């Protein structure tokens, strides 16, 4: 999987748009970061993953999920795109999107799904 693959499915959701964050490509919802590509070009920086949930993910699937010391105190997980499939990535982005999208956008999306 690549960031372009992520872009293709995420840009179909209401209020998602291209952007940048820390000099890397990002997707935003209402000007807030949905997800961004890490500087290594292969990892997604995924916010809103609790430290406890992250610990379980890293323990159970360390080839896909990880974090660096920089993120150790933040509710963020890193996902290696080259080892991940859409079925793994999309649920985390969808959950984050739901927390950022307007109530109207969520309702419209849910009505169409």
C-alpha cells in the first residue's frame, strides 16, 4: 500500500482534502490532520490511537504498527504502508475521520453507506 492508495479511498469521504503537515503530504478534515505521511515516505502518522491500544497493536503486529520515542507520550501510532493492507489501515482512518467530520457530513455519509 502507498500514500496514494490511502488518498484514493480517503478523498471519497466528505470534507477530506489534500494538505501538508510538517512538510509531508497529509489529508485533512476541516483543516485538522486526518493522517500524514512520515518523513520516511513509508509510514502513516495516525492520531487518536490511545497509548494502551497502540501497545496492543505494536505487540501483536510489530511489522505493521510501531512508534518512535518522539511519539511515546502521544496517542499516535505509526503504520508501515509497505506491510499494511487497506483492511488494516482504513478502520483507523475512518474512526479519526468520524471524530473530525461535521455531524452533517457523517449523517450524509452514513445515509449513503
